[in-house]
């Protein structure tokens, strides 16, 4: 299928796409505690594939005191901290070399629950768009998300039900034992798309008939390798992704006032100058330097 042809299947990540990104909570925490932005994500990504975070998202370990102890260790790995500092130095070639500063003290358990709390909130642009696409009945709607399993009786176990109801199928990494960007999980998604397509009498579906939305580049690369089309959802810029999705689907999913109105505001440049330009998406936080949402 050509990139400009209408998709048959839409496959959504959840965190950072359909709900507010938990990585905004990371940035807020880093800034509040004078931690270089990007350190937490760097630590998580560099402990892949068998760090505590990754094992939790594959459902291999429980969310208990043992997990939080291991997560805290991952965030205080001196070798990774040194590598992160060296990377920052390379990004600032004009600055004088400095010695590795002390490892920052983090409260891993507090940070984790802040991430979970923030990600309970539906995204103000993407979630309404998701509902309209579901209501149109024109697409196979799927979810493919790296998830965790909360302890028995925790209220977060059921608050995702409204989100799940928008999809024909929902693939959870913690229940599947696979997580993005493992190529096997995309094959699971393709098979689910195929199953739904046949139930709907469509006679099957090709990978190129599917658009996958995610906020993490590595996850999008995995989908591309599986043959899907992709749409990047940038932190704090979900409205842009909704506009692009509207073009792809030919379905009006943005309110007219948001789709057609563009405010002009006075912006102060980093050098002290000013210019007039379009405003950022109102009410959406902006990412900091070094942020690489996973």
C-alpha cells in the first residue's frame, strides 16, 4: 500500500499517545531535583533487555519491594552515570571537560508512582480522536503497549477499562511476555489484526495496511521492520500527530476550532530577541534536552 492510501488498521501505543506521557513525570522529577534531564531514560534504556524495568514490563517479576530495590540500583549504576556524563560532554564540545559528578540521589519508588499517576490522564487531543475513529466503524482498532501489572486490588488495575473499550484488541506486554521493540510482539499484533479483519469479512490485512502510532523511535523502527507504516507522536505535541492522523484517515477527528485556528504569540528567543510565531499546543508540557521517551 502506498503511504498516501487510507489505512485499514490503526495500532496505538497507550502511554504518551492515548494518555499523557509518563515521561513528563520523569522530566519534572529531574528538573525539581537538579538531575540532568535524560538521565533516568538513559539508565532505563542502557539496562535493556534485562533491567528491572524491562522484566517488570514482560511480567517476569512482581511490582513489590524487590522491584523497587532493583529499580533504584539501576538508577544508581556508577558505570552508566559515567557514560551519561561523557555523552553530555560530547554534546557540548565547546565546554571545558569536567570530572564525573556524584551520582544523584533518587527515590525510585516515588518516581515510579508519579509516572503511573500522570499516565492515568487521557490525552486531550488523541483520546477524543481515538473515540471518533472507533465510532466511525471504518477501521480495525488495536493497542500495542508496554505495560505493568499492578498488585491485586490496586485501583489502577481497572481504570484502563474505558481505554481498552475503544479497541478491537489490546496487547499488553506484561501479559504477553514480550515488549516493544522485540520483533515478536509486532508479529502478535499483525496476527490479531488478521484475526479481526477476517471476522469482519475483509479477507485479511497486509502489514502496509496498518499505521502504528508510538512516541518512541525504537518502537517505531520495530513496526517498520514488520512492514507497518508509522506515525511519531512527540512529547507535548499530540495535536500535531492527530492532524496527521486526520489526513491519513480522511476522518474529521479534531474539533474545527483546534484544526483551523492557529494563535500567534510573542516568543522570546534564547539570544534575547523576539519574534512572532504559532503557539505551542495549549496546556501541553514541552520536553527537555536529552529526553528520549521510551
